[in-house]
C-alpha cells in the first residue's frame, strides 16, 4: 500500500470505529457513556494517528477492547450480533494494516522449529522423536508425573538411576562413573580434601584430562543426544533440555514445581519426615539442582524463560498435570 | 489389607517382576543384560522390601521403567505385546498396594477448586466465571496474547488503560484516581519531595486515611473482584491473580514471558527503539512490575510456583500461545 492510501484507510477505519462506538452507546444505554468522549473530528484524528503511527499498539487495542466489552452487554441479541459483526469487520481490516498490534510476532525461530507442541510443525529430520525433558523441584511430584506420562504415552522413561545403570553397563570395561554421586556432591569450586597423585593420574587418563564430574557430564550428554535421536522418551533432569537445545535436537522442555509449603507437606508424607527434616532436605536439594543446572545448563534453574512451559503441579494434582501435558501433545500422538 | 497379607503380596509381585525381567532379557537378547543382576532370592527379597517399605518409591519406579524400556525394544510384535501386558498387570497390582509411588498426590486443594483448567471441576457457586489472569513481562507479547485470546473466546478484556477509564468514570464524582500513574511511579518507600499540608489533608479524607497508592490499589481490587464475579473475562496484570486467590474467586493464573534477548528484539521492532534503549526500557519495566507485584501480590513476581502455568511465548509465537491456552480450556468453553 502507498503511504497516502494507508493514511486514508486509517482515517476511514477511525471514522467507522467512532460511529460504531456511538451505535453501541445507544444500544447499551450505559451510564458510563461513550468510549470516545471527545469531539468527533478530534477523536477521529487521534484514532487515525494511533493506527498510523502506532506507538506500540497498546492504546488502540485498549480502545477497541472497551468498545467490544460494551457491545457484549447489549441485551437485544440481534442488535448485539449486528454490532459485533461490524466490530469484527473493522478489527480484521485493522489487522491488514502494515505492522498493526498483532503483526509483530514474538518468536525464537530455532526454538519453535524444535518444539513438539507446535501444531503441524514440520519434522526437521528423520530422527525427529517426541522427547520430553522434565526439570522439577524436589517434592513437586515431578518424577511421578514423568513416570505416569511415560506409561500413558508408552514411551521410555529415563531418570538418574536408570542413566546410572545404563552408563555403568555401557562403560563397564572402561570403569564406570556414577553420575548420581557426583550430582549429590556437586560443587564445582570446592577443593577435594585429599590429593592422591596415583588416583589423579589414573583418572586424568581415563577422562581425557577432564575433571571427573565434567567427564561424567559429557558421557551423560552423549547418551542423552543418542537416545533423543533414536526414540520417543521422557528424560528427567540432567540439564537434558539445555543439552538437546545446544545440539539442535527436537524436544519439549517442561519445568514442574509447586509452592514450597506444599512440597514440604508432600515430602513429609512420602518420605516420612518431620517438618524440620523436610524443610532442610528441600533446601539442600533445591540448592544442588540450582548449582548443577546453572553450571552445566548455562542458565538459571527454575526461571520460566528457560523452558517452554512451567507447571505448578499443586494447581492440578498428578493426574491432571499428566492430562494437561497429553492435551498439548495431541497433534503429536498417533 | 492385613500387614502379613501385604508382605506376601509384595513378595509375589517381586517374584513375578523378577521372572518378567528374565523373559524380557531372553526376548531382547540384549548385550546389556538383565535389569536384575543379583541372585534370584536376594533380588526378590530386595524388591519386596522396596515395595513394602518404599523409601520414596523412587528406586522401584526406576527398576520398573528399566524393564518396560527394554520390553519396548522387542522386535517380535506378539511377544512384545504379551510381555507388556504382563508388565501392565504387575504395575496395576503394585498401584493397589497401600501408599505406592503414585498414591500420594500433590495438590493444593483450595487452588484446585478454583482452577478452571481442571476437567469436570464443580462450579463452586453461581458466580463462577471463566476468569483468566495474565501476568507478563514487558516485550513478551503478553498483551497481544491476552487481547487475541479475549477475541477468540469472545469475552471481555481488561488492561491498565481500560481499568483507568472505568475507575475514572465510576469515581468521577469522588475525584478520579489514576492507577497507571501510580503504577509507573510505584515506589512504596520513596519519600515524596514536597509536602503540601492542604493537599495531604484532602487526600487523607478522600482515601479514608490510606496512602493514595494503597487507596488506588483497594479500588482496583474491588473492581477486579466485582468483574470476576459477574462475567467471563481476561485481566492483564494488576496482581489480579493474588487478589482473586485471597478472595476465593475462581480463576486461572498465567505468566507469560520470553528470554530477555528475544524481548529486546521484540521491543526494538514494536517501539522503534535501538538496542540500548530497549534494554534500559525492559530493565526499568521489569523492576517496576517486580516491585508492584511483590508488594501488593505478597509473592515473588515471575516465580513459577505463584502461577498455574508459565508460558514462554518465544517457544510458540503469539498465535500458538493463544491456541495452547484455548486447548487447556476446552472443557470450559461451550
């Protein structure tokens, strides 16, 4: 569209909007008055300017919402439907203006390409499997939800114990390294107390000169990428989301948590702890998860912009949380 | 069940699980070997103990997942289905044991009662409307999503500009108070520079002795509760989730955000800012939102355990984020 044409179009739409507001006002007979209280010419000029220059679409959107909010209160059904139709027509035409308030999308194109919850997403390769990475806080029942989900989807479930067993077997000949123990003791900057030169040298060779916990992490990363390229599965924790993102392997990343007080109660029930023990246990586990994820994941654990979706399991319960996730996958399950 | 019966049942299930593992191993012919590598009697004793004492269900769950993960790799379809059926039977029977690993739910009962995304939730009163509270970070397109959703659902949309207009009209006779200006300047602890005794006394009377910004907040709270009890609607920001929760009014609480870099790009596009301006603008807005929510909402802004669901809009884009929310509401839309 030519610049002049756009200006004219804006003015025409502004005029129709102003007149619609008058009609809605008459039909509602509201004591609140019209949305546009200024004089006709000034209002139309302002509205056209909003459409044309759109400082950020914000004000125009609010004005439109006010009119439609009011129109929805019209009691006469025919009149309501007639005016809502007019409103829709104006709205649709505004959308066709260059760069209106919904024209500028927000999208991390790379992330969207990998996201299984996008409807009709194109497979990026033959090795494009449904991989659900679940991070969770201790006591949020995240593991129960992951396990239940795997069962409902009939796909494989991997948590830390399973990874350990698999790694231990795969690497039996090289001498197994156990991730769980390094995760539990994970403290990248804490010096070990004893220095054993012989042991150190043996480990140096075994892990190609990497610190042992880094070697464990890299073994784990390889395993996770390998799994995710071969099969549908659910992977609990292990920064799997960050690993797969870095390797450009399709996956969904979820974070499951619940309010601290609810997690405390859950841990007291499940682990037969008293409140003091449960609080101490949760604080310790949260801090371990945080350190591990922040270091290896390169992002802040539990911050919603790291994941596709964060779910508060206490707002749903285990079963409904599983159903919620299933609902979002319905395009992917055949 | 009697204690002795439970012990016996656990032992029986453990035996069946041990034997299933053997069968699966034979069918797979895996080089990884059986899940249970110990001797028969010891393994069965350990497994029964896991079922009976269930330290936290964790280990048993992982053992079961290992067996089913392996069974799913069986190539012969009939054999696979036969063994998976056996697995399911054992699994279902384990679930019937008192307090197995999925028996202890996590649930904030009050929150679940108010949550519209729960399938077949019972209405708690006649004034039970679909109210969607959306908190969002600036630049995450949260407002576009809220507005688009209101349009798709054909329900009312309220943002700060609309609240201001409504409040101003409703309170015209008392002298309007504008929430937007207090939100923008919100700093609970910053002293005002000038003291005007006459103005102070007038405001003291007008707001029943409350500080002006508190009075504005309480007006806003009343309005939000009133709206949410009368109609389906979408409410942007204003701590509406915290207000409705405190007043036990049904609603869904969503938080929409996106990674900082993506938000910067979005703000640059929409507001025609350069990168430096966009970064400064976002930091300022985030800090204002945080202070306002932390003070009036009584919780930490943007922490996933405050909301039912947090959505990363950059993982979906505007339209797919709207669709995602619609999908989760399908039980509520008629």
